[in-house]
């Protein structure tokens, strides 16, 4: 994990200082809300389930390199939480019912690199991102009612990111697994006012969250799960 942190930080620093000599540099603190879900594509099966948006957050730093009055490069280094949710509410036979929630969170160290085109106080931007997962967790809380009695279940368990293949000894009953590397694209719109930048973006993940199991040859190709969602951010540029 330390190697991932060092490599990601090195990439960010390289992006920051590689064009300082030819561009006006601004550094900013960025934070905001993520609205995320997953896109499922299970080959030759009907196992896709109905998931809901999950509210989460991101926080970090970003830079703005003004190559001209209209064009900027905007790299960043973010701690970003993503995931998805199930809302459990179902009427069963008789007077039985099931109600509650199940939420899955993925925490990433993320490096976006966007190109922004500016016109007046507005800007549009787009670019790729790459993310290294730090950890994950599943939380659930539901109640089951039957014949006048009620049973409740509430717990959580860790989901471990894997950057290589998952062996039989790595998969355990009390933990889940997911692929540690994610990547994708951002497309967004921003409004600049003084030292503040308000932005909203759509993010489309291209990496498969299904881990690569050593004992399951075609599982990863048949079960594709990708991050998808959007975010709303506020950036404060230092010294402006």
C-alpha cells in the first residue's frame, strides 16, 4: 500500500511541476459530494440487481495551469469515496415483510487530469482519472417481520482491494474482495467567482470492480461491474 501511495504522489507532483515554467499555476483545496452507483453487465445471465445511488464525498487538492486565457490543464489528488446501495423493502407472503438497507463503500486515492476550456466565468472540462483503492466496507441494517415477531440484523464487514489475482486463501467468509485499480473519464461544467470554483461532473468508470480469481478463469469477463455517477465540488484557490 505504501508503494501505491508513493507512486500516485509522484505522478501528481510530476504533473504539477512539468509545465510550471510555461504556465500560470494556481493551487486549490477541493471538496464536495459524490453521487455514485454501479453499472452491471453480467454476460449470459440475469443476475443484475436494482441498485440505488449512494451519497458520499471527496476531498483533496487540485492545480490549474493556464496555458492561455481560454485553456487550462487541471490535475488533482483526491481522497474519494464511491459505492452503491440497496434499499430493502418487500412485502412477503402473508403478513411477512423485509425492510432496511445494504450499502457498499469503496475508498480511493484518485488522480484526475482534466483539460478545461474557459469562456468568461464559465468553463467546460473533460479528462481521464486513475484510482488506487485503499479499502472498502459493506454495512447493512434490516428487519424481518413474520407472524407478529420481528428479527433485526445489523453488521458490517471489510472489503479488501486486490491489485493482483485473488487466491483461494485470500477469499474468506468474513471479508469481501474487489479489484483495487479503477480508471475512467470525467466530463464537467464549472463556474468561477473570485478564488472559488463551483463545478459539477459526470464520471464514468471503465475498470472492472470484479476481482480476478485464480480459480475462476472466465468469471471476470462474464461479470463486469463499473463505477458510475457524478459529483458537485467547491474549490478554493490559494492566494487569489
